C-alpha cells in the first residue's frame, strides 16, 4: 500500500511535509519567469519542496512555455509572471 506524500517524512531532514501553494522563479538568458499558486508539499523544518508525481514536469513545462513566449514573441521586459488560479 502506497503512503500519501503528506504521510512521508522529508528525505532531507525527516521533518513533516505540509501542503502549501508556492511561488517559484526561474531565470534564463536575462529573462525571469515567476509562477505563483503552485500546489506542493513543503517540509516544515528545512523547506525542501516536493510535488505530486508529474507535478515538477508540469511546472517546468509552464516555465518553458513562458520563456518561449518571451524569446519568440519578444513580449517581455525581462520579467514574466503567471498565476495559477482555481475556479
């Protein structure tokens, strides 16, 4: 039987994982991309971030899409932001 991610201790320090919405910022070629409202599990002790299976890939895909928009469309002033909203 598999345990829920929230039931597993942090692999870095053994701390308790808590569900949070986080913000991550990425930089590439002088362009910054900021994603907010990302669902993750965060260690209450050391701050290590964990995603549900496939979650990290989705975050990377979103960031890459924004970088592509910035570079190809030249629609930026060196910073792009996106916010994930639940409806």
